[in-house]
């Protein structure tokens, strides 16, 4: 099973590419859910997404999708195509997570069986990278769990599970 996992604003905003912190929000419960869902499974990410991490994601095979054949990421593997990344991931575990960024999600959405989406209930006009559009004619909302704002979460959000029809 191939799953896209992301947090996106109301207009599918993922983040702001550039120097420094590209995060638009801080949602500790989303980070915890991400870890719980992906731990023990291969994760596929783009080079820029990998660059936002402080280290590899432990307990997971990290596969970095990059066009640069000379790119090296200590503790991770690289692939030059999505198919190479998926083939390598399947050798480890048939349940694969694609974790971003925007361009990698675009490559993966046609291959995915499921989307685990944290929908952040706000709009972020500074965003410049986005989750791809998807249609309810192709996807069914299987579950949605609402999370209000609180002392640890500035924005309300929903944990949504979408499955391909």
C-alpha cells in the first residue's frame, strides 16, 4: 500500500520554500501521528524535504528522491525516479509512505492507495508549495477526527483518511 502523508492548509498549502524555517504551523499532535503511522515503514521524500529535517527519520528506511546522481545523504538511500524509490521501499516493507514535498506528492498521487491528511483549518498566503488537488470522484473520506485549538495548537485541524475508490 502506498500512502501520501501530509499536513496542508485549507488551500492545500504545505510550506514556504526558501532559507530558514519553512513551516507555516506547529502542531505537536500532528508530529506524533506522523511518527506513529510511519514508524517501521519506508518513507520517500524529495531532497528539499530531506533538507528541512535535522536528521534522518529513525526507525524508517529513508529514501531521498533526487535528480542528482551524486547526492549523498548519510543514513539514507537515494533514488532518481519515483519507481526506483518504490521498488527499493517494497524490498523493505510493502506499506510505503510518501512524505513530500509538493513535487514528490504530485509524482505519487496517481500511485497512492491512501492519503493521510492533516487538514489545517486556516489559510496561509505566504505558502509557495502545495499538496496536489484531488477529487472526491476518485477518493472517499473514510475517517475525519477534529482537533480544536488549544494551548499547544494555534490552529484547529482534522486528521483525515482518504482511500482511493
